[in-house]
């Protein structure tokens, strides 16, 4: 009884059918009326079959006396449909230790639905009638709702405990179940000798279940990763990657726009000859020119220093002082180069470079006197000491290093989320025989 064409009433029928347990004479209320095929007494745990409005005893189902978290008869609203809990089952996978709890829900208009709980993870199931793959039960993936569902589990179950009423003969159920997942959804195929049916499951947060059925107390603790538990509903890997991509694009546009406004003004471009102090072997300081440093559209500016010297198996450095002739404030930086090369084990190697650059940032505008204090390595075997060097100062250059640092930080967010997502998915598939991940 599905009744999709009927409008749902505001409340569920309040007068259940009353029958008597043939084992303990307890009065049992049947909320599904004539749809009930088997009933398990909540008092003596004896399973009976419904025949002609009376119960015929079958067997006791009391291997595990677990009280349901959702009481039989309790009403709750899920996905805008009001359901009543009419049955409770504890299942065990045949030949394995896995156990889960399942609540049978009923609405006279929308029919039956199920709430399954395993290790604190909740999944809400409803029957679907617009999907079928016939008798083919060997597919590794199926497609539904524009999603790819991958085979996660294949099993037969055994009832370990029961309470309430059921529209099928639970003691005769020999169905095989196949589960396909596309988190947060699951497709479950139930197949027996006479029929097959599909259900679509959707992950629910424990708080959703608690609120829907007005439950009190703590919910079962969640263990590991659920079969269809989503990685992150608020900040998924795809969302973080998309967000980082947009941010990187905006950052690039801003960087390019800023670059167009930079002056790239050459303040100094000169080659200097080195002179040693007589008898001391040290290099004499060199007076530089007077330069005018203007302001940029952001106020203060930067100056990029380019140094190049013909060094071979040695090093060269020079101190550069910029003295503001008006305020007397001095800005100093030392820039050096080194280059070494040779042969080792029949292979040529080299390290360093004869050229380098350095940026002085946040320099106020003004007139500056340049002073240079060069230095070089003393005599070394196989070294060719430089006799000159070339220096260039350029004002207000675009700084791309900050852009690359910001880009790296942006990339780190989806990278971390990607690693977390990978580990999350790997843990999800640990309980599956069809894991796409290598089992360690």
C-alpha cells in the first residue's frame, strides 16, 4: 500500500487493531491492520503469523534481547512525512559478526520506510519503483539519479531479535541483498525466488533522528566511517577546490592589475671596477650616485637590487647603503654572489650563480646618496677573483613572491581536504569486499 496519489492526512490513524499473543496472552496493537503478516510480541518475544485476524504461534525470537531506541508506536516526521514505528529488527550477516538494527516505519498514504542503524550511523530507506536491472546481479556499478553507485556489499541476513509487526514473514526470509553506494545515498536490491525490490537510502545525522522522534538521552556513538556518511556537508573537497580556484583567479587578476601600475623605473645601471687598498688586500669603498626615489600609488615604494660579478670558484659581495640626504636615515642591505664548479666521479657539477637580486621594501620617497662597500674572497686555488661588478637599482617593481606564497596557501586548503577525503573514503571501504583501495 503506497497511495502516492492520495494526499497525506495531518495525523495517523489512532485506533489500532488489537490481537492477543497466543503465547503469553498479551494484548498487541497492530497499526498496519490487514497488512501485517507476522507479529513479534514485545513481552514474550514470540513470533506469530497472522491468519484470519488471529495469531498462530511460530517460534521465539529472543537470541538478543535488545530494547529499541525508537519505541514501537512512536511517531516521527522524516522528509516531511509522518511515520509510526511499527517494527524493530536486529539483523546479523550470515557467517559474519556484523549486526545492525532496523526500524520499520509506516504511513497509510506513503507506505513503508525503514531506518537502519549500524555503529551509530543512520540511513533512511524508501522503496523506489522507477529503477530495475532485472536479474543481472553481477554489476560492479549501477546508475540512478545521474549518480554512479558502486557495489559495496553482498550478503544474506539472519534475524536475531524482533519486536512489533511486519508485512512479510520474517522467519521465511531468504533474500539476498546487494548494496550500492554513492554517498550520501545507497541503493539496496533485495532478491528472492519470487521477486526483487529496490530501496533508496539516504544518510541521516543522529540529531535528525533524535529530533524527528523526540528522543531523550544520548544517541549511539558513531564508530569509524559509515557506508554512506558524507565526507563533509559544509566544506567538501570539491567545494574547497572550487573556492580555491576562484580565489586564485581573483588573486591573479589583482596581481596583474597591480603590475600594470608599477613604474619599473631604473635608478642606477652601472659597472664598477674594484680597487684594493695598498698593502692590506681589502677593497676600497666606492661612492655611488645620488638618486631620487619617488612614491608609488600606494605611497612608499620598493627598490630591487640586481648584482652580477664574474665569479669562478669564489664569492663576491657588496654592502649597499642608501642615505636619505634630508632625514639622515640610512637603509642598508648586503648582496652577494658565489659560483663553484668542478669534476667529481667523471661528472661535472656546479652550484651557485654569478647573478642575484634582492628587494628593499617600504622605502619612503626622497633623495638618497648611494655608498658601496665591496668585498671578495682572498686568494683561493683555482679561483678567478672578480675585478669588477655590475649593479642595477630599479624602483617600484611588481613583487610576485607574495603572489606565489598566497597561491601556495590557497592550494594548501584543497590539498589538505583532498588528503582527508582520501583517508575518509579509504576508511569507508574497509568494511567492504569490493574496496577500490589496496588492502594493507
